[in-house]
């Protein structure tokens, strides 16, 4: 686990390791919580996006399952890959419940999602005697997702596309910089090919990335996004 203080507010930013993500996901008590935690930690959705996903938003493509985020930050639309195991949970819940397909799978408030994360983090804080877990929020799951993709040298343009990030400088500071700090000695992990680029160069590269995103999504599904 890595942490640093927020610049303009109390609390700390948290980045989990792969092992810690697995531990966190295992703390989900219900199928609804498993879906909520998975959409945050494995798909990079924000809390308000998690509570808006319906069965209709799960779509099959030649590259596998994607989830449609109809109203992301600023009302913007995007699609992001979904691991097979999470997609199966979503499909099974949709089939077994009484609500129609227009009803969100995680039909709760964002505050309830925050309480679920707090409860799971408190359990892990007690298990590991590590107060770092007390700072964990739903947004840290998204932060971790983006950073872990960068650690695997997934093209940053794709990470930004799947996560709905528009500003390269913000993304680089929050995710690429964290990746550099987290790297193991001798490994030299970085967000490949983006150091020193201008915002215009990044936008152009993102346009190229978008054209081949379906092919890259296959790589993400099998090498990065685990069920």
C-alpha cells in the first residue's frame, strides 16, 4: 500500500497492490457488494457511475465484455472492459432478481457504496493492524485500477480512454508519477512512451489508440483484468 496526503483536504490518497485488491474484493458480503467493488477496482468506475450501471449497459464485443458508462464525469459517455468473472456475476444477478433491466444492479446511494468500502477496509485494518486501510475510499479503487494498468505498461491513451480521463497532465501526475514511485528496483516501470509529451501529442496518440482499442482490450482482459 502506498499513501500520500491530499493537497487541499484531509485524508490521504491510497494506492493498493494487486494482492491488496484481491483481499479487498474478498471482503464483499453480498453479490451487490461484489459487483460494486469490482466495478470500482477492476473497471475504474467512480461511485456515482457504479450506482448507475444496469444490465443493459453490459455489452459483448469481438474483444469481450464491456460496460457502458452512460453518464460519466461531466455527463460524458465511455466504455471500459469488464473481467469475465465480474460480467458473469452481473448477468446472473440480472437474471435472478425481480427488477427490470432498467434498474441499476447496485441500486443504492453513493453514500451506501462508501459505507460498504469503509466496512471492508475496517475489517482489513483489523486483520493487518494497518491504519492505512482507514483512508480507503471508492475513488482509491479507481486510482489503484489506473495505476496498476500503467504498471503493466498498458498504453496511457487507452487507460485514459477506458477511465474517462481528459487531462493528460492530471493523469500523469496522479497515476504515472505514482507508478514511478511504486516500481521495484531494477524494473524500471513507467507509462510507456509518454514522458515529456505535450498535451497535443497525447491527444493525437489517444485518437490513434481509440482506433485500435478493441484489439488492446483483448490484451487487457487476459493480462491485466483478472476475475
